[in-house]
């Protein structure tokens, strides 16, 4: 069966510090991968998606970047965090050709 | 536009039935999803509708009317554990499967 992991589960970082969040998927090959952010009082916002290794599409301009160095690994990064980067970051995967997306446990980021 | 509208909050009684509505802009529509999200947790997939009509899965059912840009999630025999946010989402990204989500409806089930 497929599983998705995210770490860390929680993170408190000062403004201006770098960020690296990791997501890995097990039990499937060549999944579509997604990064979402859920800020307080707002809906889930798609940040990046990837259909394959090294292929990243950005949905909204922002202070973040994403990379996919391996088929089942998706990384979200920032060089300098802003207060507005605080939120609940969720990684999701989907088998190409199907419709449902499945979410990882998430990382709760607080920028202070 | 790709707005998705759903009520912010709802309250219902244990054992009752509740219907959570969702409206969306119909252009480029390619499927409507419902997810459940308990406080502090990740969303979990509940249902997917691409054709008009009602899909039933145990206590939960989801309805879609493509011409009206309307969907609802029906929860029967409510239990306390059903207290959660319910997220409506539509597919807009074609083969990439990209989703746009509503802000969610927070359902509180009272004894």
C-alpha cells in the first residue's frame, strides 16, 4: 500500500532563516506530487506541482521554491523566510490518470 | 474565475442528517471532490463526482449538478467524530489533476 511521509511535523523558525521541508512517497512509481499551504482562516492553496523528476510548476509567485531530485521525493525550500510563510504545509500525491489526491500528515511552520 | 463557495460553519445534533452545500464556477470543470479535515490534521479523501447525480458511501453521500455548478455532501446518522471541516474542491488542471479548494465548512456535532 502507498504511504506518504513529511518531516518535520512542526517547525519554528525566525524571519530570514532558510527552510527545507521534505516529502517522500512509498509504494508507487512516478506519482504526481503537490505542495499546498493552509494559512489560518484560508483554504488550501496549491503552491507547486510536479509530474516527474526535475519537473516543477509553480502556481503562485512567492518566496518559496520546490525541487524533485528523486521520483518519490519532493522538497519545499526557502532562502529567507517571511512572517507570511507561516502555515500548515501539506504534500499530496496522485497516481497519474486517476483523480484522487492523498495528503501527507503535514508540517506546521511558525515563523517568528 | 474559479471561486468555490461553501458555508463557513454549521451545527447539527448527534444522530441527525446534515447537508453541506458547495457552489463553483462551471468553466473548465473536470470533477468535484469532498475532503474531511479534523482540527490539526491533514485532509482525507471522501468522494469524487464527475457525472450528475448522487454517489453513496455508507453514511456519506455526495451529489453533483454540473449545469448548476452545485454539489452537496450529505452526512447521515451524525456521530460526534464527524465534527470536522469539510472541504469542497474542483479539478481545474486537466491531466495534472490540480485542485482548487473552498475555505471549508466547519461542522460541529452536538450531543
